[in-house]
């Protein structure tokens, strides 16, 4: 478990993390979200003791991480897949980490196999693709078989098979009772990966709740309909303040009116509906809406 209490980090006049308090619990995958510059990477580094807090505390299973010798047995982390010595082989890189943390060579072979890099174990890391470097970083995080795992943008560079593999890996690690914290900007992947969310903006907490609860906070609601008379339905709904958009699959998306109102209007005007399905906001829509005031560098129209 990770406990953060009133955590603050300042760099001169800039405050990267501001009075952040939250708990990341074991047994579930927690997504860590926020706009660029929100303080996510700084928070991860504070958890790992790589930076010293300006104020507040952060503990892992009741103790600051920097107080734990041979830390890979307690916390595994992937912060930057590129932060490796390109001239070393994958096996040499992991062997050096294992030696420094009192781990045997057998564990190196195990994690290489788990991430699918056994055949590339003797290749130099400098020739690896980004996806292979991500797999190597995940292997390093798993090396000490730790109860707490932190991953910063672990899906970058992975192909679809790799994304599915990572999704399954994180679910298994959580099911084993581990604490799994995943920072990512890929909202649609987080919808398939995380059960809980921590969302921050400008270094402050915006939400710490289930994925479903956060998505439900978005105010944008749509209704999916299918009808053999699209033009007539569009005219009726537009007259009542709604808007109908035809999709590529033949369905229609209605905005501005609730599902029961759409159904009542169709019934009144004797228009047949083959489908009438209310749709809640997606995670991406809720995120964009609820973090709109926390974007440090915005561009264009954020409707």
C-alpha cells in the first residue's frame, strides 16, 4: 500500500506537487492520470525517494522507500524505458540489478521469459525497439518479486499483442494482492486496464475513485438510436433542441435530449426505433471535461 499525506514538492518558484493526499491500495490496478505537467512523474519519483519532498510524507507499506535496503524486493518501478545502458545486453542489465539487490541469476532468466525477451537476452539494448525496451523495463520492475509496482507510461511503443499482454499482466499482479499503480495518457487503454483512478491537475488531487464513478462525473450524455426514417427523426429532435448525427455503421447519435425524451417524441410522431440506448461519458470525455482548468499548455478548442 502507498500512503501519501499532504505531499508537496517545489522547484524554486514552481510547485510541481501541492498538498497531495491519497492512498493506493493493494489488490487492484490503479490508473494515475493527469494532463502534461500535472505532477505525475514527480509524484512517482517522490514515492521512490528519488526526490525529497518540500513538505508532507509518502510511505510504502508504512515506511519511506529510501529506508529500505535492496529496494527491488519491496518496490519495482518502470519510469523511463530509455534510461538504460545501450551497450549492455538485456541479461547483463538485469544481472547487474539482481546482484545489487541480492537476487540470484535464476530470477533474471525467469523475468526474461515472462516478458518474452529470452531470445533477445544477449542482444545489446541499444538495438532494441521501444516496445522491447518497455518489456525490459517491466522485467526489471518484476525482478525482486515486489508487493508494490509503479509503471510510468508502460504501454508506449507496444504493439497490440504487447498491449494485451501488459493488460493481462497487470490484472494478474493485482489479483495476487500487489499494489499496482500505472501512469498513462492513453485513456482508452486505461478503460480496459484500471479499476481505480487517481487524477491530478497542477499537482493537486482532482479525484480518487473507481473508474466507473469518475466516468459518470462527465456531463456529456448521448443516446444511440437506429431508425428506418433518419431524416424524419432528425427533424423532430432538432425542433425540440436536440441534435442527431449519423454514424458510419448506420446508427445515429443524439445529443441534447435524454433517452426517455427521444423515445417519447418518436412514439408521438409514429416513428419506428430499432434501438434506443443511453450512453454515459467515456473516461476520455470525463477526463477532458474535469481537467480542463488544469491544463498547463492548452491548444485549440477543448470542447
